[in-house]
C-alpha cells in the first residue's frame, strides 16, 4: 500500500483519538495496539470488499477449508509486512514516541489449535491468499484456546486461555449471517409428489454466529476470509418464565447450554470415547459452514446441479467429516435432488486429508450417540453405508466377511469417520510421501485397492514468509542482500544461496546472525527463569507436543548419559550444549506429563551442578505456541526430529528449523525423508530404525526391550537412575515411564534406538567444532528449504484436488 509515514501518522492519531478520547501520551499499550489494528483493518477493508466483489461477479470456484483448528498466532506484524507498511508504521509510531515492537508484544496469540494440524490450516490460509486462490477457512471461534501451560514444581499445570478478554481487533461479527443448527428431536416421514420426504421435529436449535477475520495475501491485494462460528442461544434472552419466578440461575441455563458448544478447544490429539460435546462441536461448524456456503452460492444464480463446479470443500482430518452427510441432507431434503445426483455432487466437492496413522486418533462415534443427537444425519450415514456394502458385495464381488466388516462405515456399534470420509470424498491425501505410502500399503490398504485413483500425496508446507520475514528479520536481510528478494514470492529462489556455501564472509555473517538470535533467546530465558545459558554452546532444540511417539524421553536419556560421563570425567572434551525443550502434554496424558516433570527434575540437577563446568544445561520453556516458536526456532542449531519411524505423519517444525539454518537430527520419518533428499545425507544427521524395520518388529512380535536394557550398560545405568534415588524425587515418581519402557516392552523403540541416537549426537559434536563445516551444512539447509513453502503445497492442492485457478485479481490500488 502506498501511504507515507506522515499520512500514516495522521490516520493513526485520528483513530487513536476516536477510540480513546485521550491524548496520545495518555494512552495505554493496549489502546495503542487496538488503534493500530483498527486502522489496518480499515485499510484492509477496501481490499477485502474488492476481493469479494471480484469473486461474486466472476463466479469463480471457491475453496472452503474446514478445520476444527486454526492456529493463527498473531496478526499485527504479519499484516503490516503483507501490506508493505511495516517500515512506514514503525517510523510514524516512533515519531509519536511509540515502539512498534511493544505493540506487537501486546497482541495475544490466537491459539485455536493443538499443534501441527491447526498450524498447517493457518499456513494454508496464508498460501491460498498469497497465491490469489479464492480459499477461505471455516472453523470454530472457541472462547478458550489451547490451555496456557505453567510449570509449577516441575509439573505442567493448565490454565484457561481467555484470549478474547481484551477483544479481538481483527474480527467482524456478522450477526446478519447467523444460521440455526439443529440437534436431537425426531424425523417424521411423509410422501410428497411421489417422493419420500423427511421432517425434523422437536429439535433443539442453536444459533451459529459467524465472526470473519481477513486473511491477507502477500503483496497481491487479495483478502480471503477465515469464518469462525460462535454458538449462541436462539433468542439470546434468558428464560423469562424462570426469571420471573425468581430463579435467576436456571433462567440462564438454556443460554449456557448453547454457548458451551464453543467454549473450549479440546486439548487432546486422541479420542476419549464418546465425548458428546465434541460431536456437537463437529456438527455445529460443519452445518453452519455448509448453510452459509449454500447461501453465498445461491446468490450467483448458478443451478444447484453445478454446485461442485463452483465449490470445493476440504476436510482437515475426519473432524469435519459430517460435512458429507450434512451436504447430502441439504441436497436431498432442501434442494430436492435425487440420491444419485446429490451423491455425485457431494463426492465431487469433498476432499479429505489424513494426518495420522495413530489408531487412537482415528475418530469413531458410538452409533446411538450420533443417532440421538443427529437423527437425520444418521439415516443418511446408514444409507451411505448400505450402498457401500452393497457395492463391495455386488459390484466388486467381495465375499471376505472380515474385510467387509473392516471397511464398513458402521460396525461394532460405532460410526467410523475415516471410512465415511474415504467413501464420501473424491480425494484422500497423506501429508508426506512416506505417510501416503503407509496409508496406501498398510493402514488404508483395503480402501486403496478399490479407490486407487482417490489416493494422493501432498507433502506439508510452512508459511515461509512468517518463519523468515517475521520471525528472523536479520536472516531475511542477509538473504535479500545476497540473492535479492525474489524468494519472498518464489521460495525456490533460496537455492541461489548454495553458491555461498563455501563463502567465508557469508558464513561469518550467518554465524553472527545465529549468534545474535541465540543471545536474544538467552536474555529471554534469563529474564523469565533467572537461568544463564551460554550463547556459544550448541542450542539443541526439541519443540513440539509432548508424546511418547515423539520420544522426548529418548533425548532425556541421552542427556543423562552425557551427564554421567561428565561426572566420571569433568574434563571430557565435548562442545558445551544447551538442551532446550518446549511443548504441551494433553492434560489427561499422564506419562507425557511425567516426561515434563522428568525434564525439569533433571534440569534442576544438572543446571546446579558446578562440577560439570557448564558443559550442559537444560531449559524447559513453558507455554509453547506460535509466538514462542518464532523466538526459539531462529536460535536453534539442532532440530530434534526423533519420532519412531512411521509415526510422525509429516512434521512441519522440521521444515521451520531447517529454513532457519538448524541441522536436523532425525529418524527417517515423515517429511524428514524429504528433507534428507533435498539437503543430501551429508547435511542431516540420521539415526535409528527405519519404518519397515518398525513394522517388521510389530508383525513378528520379536522386539525385547528388556534384552536391550540388559545388554547396553550406559542405557541400563540411566534407566536405573530414574527410580533408584539418583533424582531428588520419590523413587516411584518416574516408575510409569520405566514401566512403559520395560514392562510394556517399549512400544516406540526408545531403547532400541538409544545407541544409534547417542552416536548421532557424538557426530554432531564433531561437526559443530568445525565452524566452516557447520556453516556449510547450515547454509545448505536454508537454501534447500524453499520447496517446503506452503505456497507449493497449496499450488498442488489447487491443481490436483480442488481444480481451481490461481488467477491474479484484476484490480489494483
Ligand atoms: C485428533 C483429535 C482427536 C479428538 C480430540 C482432538 C483432536 C485433535 C487433533 C487430532 C489430530 C491429530 C493429528 C495431527 O495433529 N497430526 C499432525 O498433523 C500435522 C500436519 O499434517 C503433521 O505434520 C504431524 O506429523 C501430525 O502428527
């Protein structure tokens, strides 16, 4: 946008004055932040209106990305960068004695997601806008995002994330676009013009109110929409009958019953059987979203039969898979289409991404629960299932009853959402090459046999502009002055940096930037925790959800071994290391929470032991989220991506670290395999079992963790130290972890991979000591990271799945 600092200053002071009725120097940081957001929203508004008008008049095909989670983080800095107003705003504010950095700090993260799946959805929104694809998000406006994590006495303690208390300056409430979502009740059938009709009666309705947030494209005038739905009681008044009888509390009960639907984001990444509220949430935003899509579509005047040529609906995991029966319901009951036509449209519209092979995360709902809550939807699922089974038996001549049972959508009293999503969509994609192969050959093999054309891979990507321009401005400046700024729109251009791999001056500059980022992080840690860490030490970072398959405990066991070696020989010649951890555990996942306690317990012991001469330090940084990641990742030397091979569908943190010049320490899992292919084996440090070896152990049942423990003295020592009083906690504190490793035979092969991991860590120490060598590895990683931009991923979704054009919009401001 073309605005001078002077114009900006005038606009800003006027906005601030109008909003606060105060002189500039009397306003608070929050008021200043809100005024800046409001002003930007005003600038964005014109672009937004133009974008929507273009979509309407050109009747372009629209993509809707349905997701239970959107982990967008903060908007202010990003929007300033995307409007090319960052420097202008910084200058104008400085003249008013206001620090832009301080205002950026005031914004609270929009943390409406658990981890990778939610962050991916946010990156995809950015890429859709930046590629001028008409693509919008549809989700839930949770009043409480993912819990805030505090560490108290070493334990994770959860606090509510009331991110909306200070209002959300970026959203618009669109009350006029509210719709009703119906639950419970019964279905009456009747005949009309020779056709069986369905009437939903005695239902409970909840009002779904949309809140829209603009999603800017980078430097292209496109503004798409993230529409999040909030639940309200239909009339939004309390029950006057109760109220007038003096029963104040129950007067509000109905209202609360409705509002509770969008009160909280479930903090888990696996299913707890039968959570009715979760099912209500899923239907809530799916139904509201589809109703609003239908309304927008109808305004174009295009006949409903052509719906699939104008609308693509993507479901992010199975959580929105009720979109399939809900769209069928609308097409059958409201648009009066026949089953066959409705089915053709539905399957042509809908596409599905699978994000995990972990069976505990595959959604299954008790049949009677769904039937009770969503009676008409259940009838439709039943019909889809019957027709599918008939196809297997009659058209495909399947006779293997076990196989038919395994593939059924409804079986064992459960509705299997993955099976529904596969049958009811035209595309199923995995999120990394290896993951897609595992889906095809293993987890979803039966479906792959009958629908090979539906399966495809779309390797995940990240919002490279956030992880470079926003999170690492110094690196961005260095890259820009070295190869120009083409990489901002064309991230593959980062490859031009390969020419500078051996260039000592470039290497030194990169080293200095990394060092500055490390110092910055060290200062934050000192301020927050009073702990001093050495910016010259190797910053070895594992930041992600805490989970046994991600194996934070493998990392910890290795640190314990290093510590033992240093105790034996304090002059052991190893480069100093700082091990940084960050991540939340699901509140009900006991072992994961004990892993956090273990990290903090060990940190206490090691950080206070002067005999090891500061050779190792451990830091646990609480409340991992987008903002913390943005500080942590630019300061990392080593990126720990050490999941049990086959378990991590893709990983996206791995891509962010690489882009910021960290060297990956990895198993050949998820997208690590593709990172290895990009950088070459010399620029990544690999260890551990491969996916086929893991599968072979599972199939043959011949892994014996106890043998490994007994035959590996260093490992035996550290495992024993967990429960023998070596750590300053009761002996049984970490028994659950040891039991998972020994008594339950180490499901995730932590012990099996221990030696190989320790060897890899030793190699890293050697590489790091050779500064030239290390910088060469680091540059190679940055240079090869461009392919992992979400721009490319979304380009492939657009052409391969959604069949939409990425036409630049034909207006300019
Ligand atoms: C499942 C459930 C089940 C019900 C309760 C709430 C909840 C929340 C999230 C999930 C999904 C777990 C799957 C997931 O997050 N997968 C991650 O997706 C990333 C993006 O594709 C990928 O990079 C990670 O490897 C994968 O673990």
